[in-house]
């Protein structure tokens, strides 16, 4: 006995596998294509994940200001020197805090003046579009948006006059631009401008960093940005440095490094994992199908090998070797294409996620290694079952002549009622019940899935999406400042009148806003108490509310136009009477923002009278609205335990103490839309705190999102349908090929070729009709239920039942089954004839 | 010890009536070195019998011993290996592997075993069957008779205990059949092989030392001996 | 009847996997430790990975070499066996290795068993030699008998009765002579004292030779002989001995045919063999006797009234077999017989 582990006859097996490959070019082509497809998809998923990860990392770094591992702040030059010399610090850069620029133009935007060196610049993502860091005393480098605010052209040598505040003293200086760079106004903590070391020395000569440290201006303090060996345990390393040098200093750890993003939240990985699984499954089905058909076709070949003395294990190895070799050929192609596709899709996806992400591409070898590994797994598993089938082929198959002969392997049913072909076909179909149901299930399932996804895509409703953002043609809003706070003073009534008067504007709907604390009523306390008891001690929101004694209410004053935005489904209790509402005696309230499962809760019901906090006036509650109602009008912020009030705008201005204008929604004539838009825009541009967005802007945004959704959605649904159909084809083909003995017997009994063909066609047709029946009943029902369920929960979907894709599948299947049946039959008879010819020679 | 021993072999098809009795209780022995022909009309069960002997199919009841080994007691893998080493097959339709050339076809069973090919021996077989100048050709390029000779060579290559031939001349014209039969007889003597051949052709059967007749799955009782070989 | 199978060898594969697993764990552990101490410097990481990979590859190569060595040993074993079986050829030199001593053992065993066979063969040979000697020894006395009976015949004063007796003696002695001569030939043939040298030669001369020898007798009996053979036909045969074998067949054909019959000899080339059919219109042979007629001393009951010893066909077959040829017969009793002689087309088989 040869050693148990190493397979005997390896050379012979290898040769058989190799020659077999050469003789099967069509099959090879399909297998390679399938593997390429699978690898492609896998690689693109990996690429996307890694790219997104890298982009997020980059963005975070940009937000935190740079990619330094950590920094020591507010140092004296001496301290900085000593720290920098620590052996664990591989790279460092120094930044000297000079002061701030306090020009009028910079009101509300902080621009810090530093003197930095090359390292700091490089690691802070400062890439000069032109020029570089200043060298001369009067040179300065600034970013483009700051230049824009000053109205300075982007040109080297431009003159800039800056009012500087250095250590609480103001000084005006003229500078020439030594270089400018692009910066993201809203990402970095503040704007930066850089002066030369010469200037710093000049200005700061008398300033003692130790003193400014204490005084809080930190002028002339040095910040030391450092890079260690790697990003692990940055804080620990910093502590070590401080301990070793004995210096006490403030420090910062670059939080962009503090989390290994991908693994942080396993739930984030879930969609990727699901995607991978789907891809592997479809790849598996494709490859398995092809190999299976191949084995069934070559059943004589494998039977013969078995007769000669090839063991089951060796037969399995033949298939495995073939699969491996095909995999190796397909792999590089799939990897490369997949990487390309992944890099192409990623920007689309980042647009979809909404966050402004800077695109960064990752070329980590892990992408390729991971994709190659999963792809190999798929191929191996897919080839294993056909391999096992091949190994179990009985040697007697080799000698079974596919013509006459073979003692009645009685499997075919003799229909008692005459030889009516169609009846026989039906009986045949039900012979292998298990196989039939399996095929029906997989096909129906995939088609239903296809139909559902398709219906969902058709349910994408732009308008519904838009209505969550904009109710009219233009909306003018105040921009939140760098801390996200809206002052509420930017929009003025005067501006409102100006805008309303602009040519082409037909109407203005205002939204006023105020935030009031409302004292807890006994009723509220009763409702809050049980919630406070049940809540987790780490998040004592409700207890806190009970303790402090008030809830936050948001008061909105809305113009009539907003009434139209209230959907039927938004009204939970009561009813909406517009005219009555506009009288000002009524209020619409929203449900309470309490985290109660299942249904809504409210403190008040229609008919109740509630008093406006901070005033004496009372209003009768006309109706109770859903939290999502008038979404576009609100702040999209819901304080815990609170609720919202909606009063007519005029009533609001009368009763609320400090009404703030939150937004203006402008309606315009369709004819002069563009001009109106331009006019409004120029008006708004004059006020930098305000921003204007038109319906078109949102539509554009939406379009991009829709495109992605459609591409992915259609692609996915078609792939799913394809898999089901391929499986179906496989079943049909193998069903025919594996019954060749039976056909031979039938032929000998007297059935003509024609009749046999007809029977097979009937079988296929009946099968398809069965599928159709399933689809038409359960299928449509499921699509409706699932589709509606999902789209009701999505803001931008209005469920539209599209029946035609799933119904059109039936004629397609009919044609397909007929074509495949005929092709398989021809394959069968052709093989037999050729064999006969060859053997007779 | 006889090289082949069959005890009460039965092969029935089907559970319900009408049950097809392909073999209905066959017993026989073959001594080492014999050339036995099993003759019968088509449907008499002779093919089934041969398949049983070679372990290509399993019996309903009964036993087959080849070289003292109970064929049906082996599992699929062991039986395959046994077949590879101890039984050589010659089929009516040659059944050569179309993707391998003549030489590769002949040595395939040896190579599957992982053992070293005895080149001298294989060459002798090739020469004895007149295949010397066809060694690198693919089966598709050969005539029927030539293919059958390759099949015979393959059957002999592993020095098996038993050579089973299933209508070896069934697909050949009479002239080629004659030649193939003579060759078969000659090489079996030259290389000391035992041959069991089934055929429906009485003429061909005459080449054998002993003829066994089969009818309806049973051995016919007509005593037939065409004389022992040699002497 | 089942042979007692030896116990299965231990599951080596499992042991190998344990080794491999331990090896991998060790490497990973070491790398992990190094990485930890080096503070996860990426370069150290890549270096360790490279180290691990190279180590694994080397390990794998080593294992593969070892396996190949084992396989080679196995091959040598097989080759030794093959050599021993096919005539005791030594495949290895005398070296101080277990394989060499194994070869020694095998050859010794083969030697011993072949000894038995040799003894048997030797016995048979001595028997044949005995027969040869006997037949040789009887030659002289026999020729004397013939001589003297011939002389006796010529004595003029012989009475009729006496003359009859002499004729009878002469006849019987002739028969005896013929028998002895056949036996001598046969024994010479069987003991290999006469070598048959088969060469690739044109067939036509051989055929004509055999025919010419029988022509006289055939014409006497009024039996026609026809020969059909294409001029270019060649076969691998010994012309002298093959002619002799064919002559035997023709002799039989003439002997067992009635006057007025015909004999046809046709030669056709096939792919492997040249086929020579000798068809006669004689008494034919029963199917049950087709195989028997080629046996030594076999005489069919139907030929009782004919002369013959029962050796002709036997000798013919021996001659043909020695040339790698073959003979068979097909016949219809009362109508005639066809003897088919096959000779290989090419030599060197």
C-alpha cells in the first residue's frame, strides 16, 4: 500500500486532467468567465470597503488637521527641542503660534497665524497651488477661501492687508502673498495663515511663552507635532516621552488614529459580509452548474476511467485539478478588473452616503489576497460536488451502449391511458418530486426577488424625497456656524420682503421658530415616570427630565403654503381644517418624542387647550401630527421627551417673544424660474451667513443617488434572476442527458425521435406553467407585501406595484425551456451518432 | 486454486413482477492459463455475467472469487484498485481514452497505480501486437482492429490475473476479427494469461480451449469441449 | 477464501498534520512576540512575514524531497521485482544498502522456484531425448530389414506363398520406416535440435515448392491443384519448414479426397497475418473433431480405412506455432475441408 496521504498515480491523474481541459474549450471558457465574474465582484467589494475606509481615515485626519500621530502643545523652544530629541520620535515639526487675523471680513471665522516649518505643512495636507511657505518678513501664505473673503486675487505677490491680534495687541500689517493653498472651510477647525520665521522673531521677540501660557493667549508657544514608529498606543508613547524628558506639557493625540475603523463596529461590516455571501453564492451556482453539466455529459468517460481502475479519489482529483488550473487563469483578470470597477464605483457610493468624503484609494495587498481567497473557496466548493458525483459514477456506465440494450431499468412510467404524449410528459415531470420542487422553489424565489427589487426601484419617487427637504422652488436658510448653531438672526423680515418682491416669485412661506422650555404637567409626569424607571442607568434621559422639571418644545410658525405639505397619513388624531387653523385660535402639535415601541404617545389630544410657554395665550389643539410631518420645515432635531407646536406664522409673530426666522420657501413661476433663481441667488449671496438651495439642486443630488441605486438595484435583480434561470437550465439539461438510457429504451419500444422531442417540450412547458402559477399567486402577493413594507419605511419611495417584469418572465421561460430542451436533445443524439460512426470505423 | 470461481450467481432486475432474471444461479470455475469462451444469444445474460466477473456491477446474490478474493466484499475504492491491478478488460467498442495516445492508454492502469512502468515488458506487448509504429498516435486515427489491439495491450500491461473480453470482435469485420482472435490467443499463451471471452459468434468461440454455453441466465447442459490447449 | 489482510499502517497523515500545525503555531507565535516587542513597526512585520513564508517554502521543499526519495526507493523496489521476474536480471549493484540485499533475496527465491521448473523441463527433455535415441537406434535395424526383404524379393526360386509373405513384410517395414522417420523428425523438432529460422520472404516460392512435391501423387489420383497468390505477397516464415508443413496439408487433402476432386490453395494478406487456405473436396471433418485432429496420434474413426499415423497435422501445427503462426480448420463432412494457415506478415514480433 502506498503512503496514505500522497495520492498514487499523481502523474497519470494530472495528465488526464490536463488533456481533459484541452478537449473542453467551450466549457473552459464559461468556467473562466464565471470565475472572472466572481473574482471581479469580490475584488470590487473589497476595494470599495478599503477605499471607503481609507477615505474616511483621510477625512478624519483632515478634520483633525493633519496626519501627525500626536502633538505637544504650548511649549517653550527649549522644551520643544528636548522633546524632539527623544529617540522614539521619528519625525517632528514645529509650529509657532503668532496670533490671529481679525479683519472685518473674518468676522465669525477664526484665522490663526502661525509660523510653521516644512514638516508641519506636509503633514497638514497643505498643498500649495502656487508658491510656498513664506521666507521673507513680509511674506504670508494663506488659503483660498480666506483670500476670497478678503477679496484678494489668487496670485503670488498680491498685496494683503491684515489686522493682527498678537497677544492681545492689535497691529496692522501689509503682506505679499508667498503662496496659497486650497482648504476646506468647514472641515478644519479654523483657517490658518502662515508667516515666516523672520516675521515671528521680529514680532514675538519680547513675548515670553511661559507667560502667555499662563495668560491664556499662548502667543509664541511652540507646538511640536510628532510621528512615532507606528500608530499603535500613541498616548502611551507620548506619556513615555514626557516621563523620560521630565517635561510637563499639554498634548494631543490624533484621534483619527484612535480607532481601527473597520473592526470598530462589527455591524458596519454586516452589509459587506452579506454582499460577499451573495456574490460567492451566485458564483458557486454558476460554476457548479457548468461543472455538473460537464460531468453528466462525460459520464461515459468517467465510467471508463473507473473501469480501467481510477479510484473515486483520483476521479475527484481530476476535477479539482481542472478547477484549480482554470482558477489560476481567471484570477489575475478578475482581480485587475475588479479593482478597476471598485475604484470606479466608490466615488458614487460616497456621494450616496451623504458625508462629504475625500476620495482616497487603497491598494492594500489585503484586497487582492482576500478576494483571491474567497474566490478560491467558491471555486473549490463549487467543483467539489460535481467531483464527488464523478467519483461515484458506476464503471458499468462505460459499457452501457446508449443505443439499444440495457435491461429494463424500470423507471419510466407506462401511462395506462394510452400513450398520449402530454399526459406522459406530465407524469414524467412528477416522477422526481424532490428535484421538481427544488427547481421550482429556487426559480420562483429568484424571480420573486427579482420582481421585488424591480418594484422597489420603480417605487423611487423623487418628489417624495424632495418633499422632505424642500416644499417650493427655492429655500433660503441660515448656515450653521462652525459649532452647528443657528443664530436665527440672519433672516430678517426685510429680506423676506425683498425676496418676495423679486420678479417671478409668486409666494413666500415663512417658518418661524422658537425653542421653549415647558414645565412638566402632572399628566406628563405620569407618562414619563415608567419610562424613567425602565431606562438604562448610563442614559438617564428621562430621569433627567423629571429632575429638571421641563421638556423642550419646538415652536414653529408656518405660512399657509405649508399646510399643503401635511399628508393624510401624517394626521394621527383629529382633522385638519385649513381655514380654521389660519384664524390663529388653533395649534397643531406633534407626537411626543418618547421612545415607546409600537405606537405613538402624546401629552395632549385634539380638543385640549394648551398654554404657550412664556405667555398667557391658550390654543385649542386641532390635530395631532406624526413626528415626520412637515419634516422639511423643521430643524430635524427632536429633543427627548419634547414635542412640536405649529401655529400660523402671523399668530406666531404676535405671541412668541423672540420669533426667529428659520427658513423662507419661495415659490416661483415656472416660466421665469431661471431668472427668478438667479435674482434670489444674488440677493442671498450678499449675505454670507445665508444659503440658498433650489429644487434643482436637490433634484441633482437625488439624481446621482438614484443612478447609483438603479445601477446597483437593476444589476442585483438581474443577477438574481440570472442565477435562478441558470439553475433552471442546468436542471433541464442534466435531466435530459441523464435519461439517455431511458430514451434509448423508448426508442426501441417504438417512439420516434419526433415524439420524444415533443414529450420533452411538453415537460418543459408544464414546468414553466407551474412556476407561472406559483409566481402569479404567491409571487405577486409576496412582492406586494414586501415591497410595500419596505417602501413605506423609506422616505423617498411610493410603492408602485410593477407586475410586468415578473409576468414577462413566463413567456421568456417558455421560450428558454423549449430552446434548451431542443439543444440538449440535439447534443444527446449528436453524441450518439458520432460515437456510432467512430466505433464502426 | 482456480483463478476464477463463481458460486450461484444471481442478478435480478426489479422488485415487482415481471422480475427480469438476467442471471439465474450460475456456477463455474476457470483454471489458470485457460482460454474460455462463453457463448450465448443476445439477452442470454452473458454480458451481465462478464460485468459481474469484473466487478463492474453488483449481484443480487452469489459470490465471485478472483484469485481467491471475494469481489463483492470489497468497497468501491478497494474494488477499483483490485480491478486496476488484477483484471484486464477488452470491450466490444474498444473504449480507449480518446484524449490519450496509444502508449499512454496502454500504461494508464500502471500509472494510476503510481508504480514504475516495466518498459521492457510493455515493449514486448507492443511488439507482439504489432503496434510499434503507432505508439504516439491518438485512438481516433486508428482503425477498429488497431484500436482493439491497443485495448488488448492495455489489458495485458498490468500482468493481470484475468483478462475479460466482451465481444472483442463484435465491431470488426470478419477478416480483422480473425486476426484479432489469433493475436489474442497467441499473446495469452506467450504472456501466460487467463482469458474469459463472451461472444455470440460460434466461429470465434472455436479459438478457445473451452466453450461454456449460456441460455436464459443459466448454463446450458450440452457438454462442450473443443480440447485442451497444447499437448 | 479471503486472504488475511495485514494490519493497516498507522495514519501517518494525521501525524504529519500535527507536525505542520505545531510548526505553523511556532512561527506565528515567534512572529507575534517579535512584533509585540518591536512595537508593531510595519517593516518588522513584513520582514517576519517574509521570513515565515520562506521558512515554510523551504520546509515544504524539504518534505517534498523526502517524499520523492521514498517514492524513488519504492520505484527501485518495483524495478528489482520486474527484473527478477523477467528472467533474473540484476538491476542493482552490490552495495551495502537494504535494497541491494533485498534484491539478493528476491533473486535467490526466483532461482529456487525456477529450479523446480527447470527440473521438470529437464525431465521432459530427457524423455524426448530417449525417444530420439530409440528412433535413431531403430533406424539401422529397420533399414536392414527393408534391404533384406528387398533382396529376398529378388530371389527367383521363391514360391508364390513365400512371395506374398515377403511383400507383406516389405509393406509393413515401409510403414514402420515412415513412422520412425516421422517420429525422428518430430523429436528433433520438439527438442529444438532443428532450428526454424523465420525470415521475411516472398510466399510464392514456398507455395510452389510444397505443391511441386505433391503434384505427382495428385495427378495420379486425378485431383486438380490450383494456387492463387499475388506475386508480391511476403510473410515471415522459414521457407523450407513452411513448405514441409504445407506439404503435409496437401498430402492429407489428396489422401482424403476422391478422384476427380480439386484442391485450391489461396493466399491473402491481412494486416497482421497472411492467410493461406487449403480447400479440398474430401470427406470432411466433424465439428466435434476440429480441435482434436491436431493432436498427436489422433485418428478420426472416419479415416479408419486410410493410411496414416496421426502425426501430420500435429507436426504442421508445431512448425507453424514456432514461426508465430496459427492453423485452424473448418469443414462440412461429405463436402470438403478448409485448412487456414496464418503466418505473420512482419518478423520481429
